[in-house]
C-alpha cells in the first residue's frame, strides 16, 4: 500500500504470512498487520479496532504467539500474552491498573490531536493538552514540547511516561501544552517527508515549528501568544535553541536540555547520516547550528547540561556560552555534575530537574 511499514515483526513461511507494524490512516498510532507472502488477497489488521492508540509486539519465532503492549496518551501500558492471528489474550502480564486509576482520578482532559499547515501547505500534525479548569473565554500561556529531528516523533497517541505526567501536571498549573511534528521526524509520513531535511538539519524544521505556532495562535483565541514557551531535550534542546534564536519574536521562555549547539561537534553515526559529510554540506552545518544565531536571543533561556554527558558532549554547551557572552546575552544555566545525557544519575536528580523546569516556566511565563 501507499504507506510506511514502521517495523517488520515476523515472517511465517509455513503459513505464508508476513507480520508488520503500520498505521496507514493515523501517523500518531501503531497497529499490527499481516499480508500474504505471495501477494494475494488483501492486507489484514491483526490488532483489534478497540485497541486504539499504540501497539507493539514481541513475536515468537513461529509467529503463533506475542507479548503485546498497548497504550494511549491517557492509558498506561498494558502487557498481555496473545495468540496470533486471533489476538486472543491468554495471560495478563501487567495491567498497570493502579497507575491508570491514579491518572483517571486527576481529571486531566484528554488531548486534542489536530493538524495545521506550514507556509508551503504541508500538513503538520500536533496535539494539545488544556488546563484542568479550562475556560475558552480566557487566555492561557502555552508551552511547546519539541524534538523535531530524524530520531524521534513527539506527536504519538501513546503513554508518555515521566514527561507525559509532567505535562499533565503543568496543565494543573494553568498551562496549555502543545507539540507538533515538523517535517523530517520519523513519523510514518513517507520517504519525501523524511528526506526533505537531509543536509540541513534544523533549518526547514525550525521554520515548520514557527509556522505551526503562528497557525495555532490564529486558530484558538484562548492561546496567549505573548506568553509562548518551548522546551526539549537533546535534539529537542537544539530545536529549543533554534526557536529562541531564529524566531525570538515568538518565544518568550525556553528550556534547552543537553542540546547540540554546534553540529560539527556531534557524532558521525547520527550527524553525517542526516547532514551529509561536512566538506560537502558545510553550509547546511553552518545554517543548521543554533550557535550561529545566538546573537538574536531576546527571551529568557535556561540551558541544562550534565557535565559528564556521554552522548551530546558538554563542550558544545560551553562553546555556546562563549558565543552568548560575546554578544552580551543574558541566560540561565544549570550544570549537573557528572550526569550523563539523560541527567538521571544521583539521588533527587529527576525531581530537582522537573521542579526547576516547573518553577522557571511559572516565574517567567
């Protein structure tokens, strides 16, 4: 079909079937399908329609059994042993019923999944969480959660873990939470969608993020676009810098965690895969690196980095500090000694980081 195969799950040669993950109608979701190896007949969706959201599988060698995991934005993961292809549940491994009850008791409103258009007409998908006491006649500050690089997709109808729960908590504090997937993310939107950013990571993608915020502000009157914030980790930290530097008129507050300010310092297995070789795509590296636009910073910016970062090395953030200092730009900085890229090591670290983020947005947005 005219859609992406997200993942090949198993090949059942004895019975003539190929099992795979796809979502032809909704890029935010995932379902198990199967099709005949000889090309006859029609593709079948194996996952029951009732299991809307995101479904993943660990399939046995004979394709008869699978560990099935189902979740959605508001539903924590449920793990079952199922037989295939009837998808009958034979054993519940973990239902997370306790966590599901706690989430339900919070009264958090389910997100709205929506689409807006970039300036060239391309559809961009997003979600929005609204405050628990939402009143459409009021205006609310908005926090944009970003990643925006080829590694990851943020607009998923899937359980978001600690980040998702933190976003829910921020709606209780009176914030709108939104996220939009720009072109180039690994959403199942086709080859052209992904290849469009090759040789220029951060350029078209940041323009898409700017366009999406403009469209959001034009659609919903309750969005206070004078109070727009943005945050992200790793590639999302880089995108946060790009938005704060390239589009300073749109974003008042940003929190950039473990970013890549200068693409020339990141590892070749990722950067060269998507940006090409430096001697062939030097302009793309130059224009895609947020450090080269640091002089345009206007809003409040908090930069967080683990000094022992093993993935996105600390030196890139120090290089950015020097650039911001050179242009007399004020910024806030929180180093976590000897923490790695995820910034999770050490007693109290996760709570401290989330608390710092919460207070920074409340105080400045």
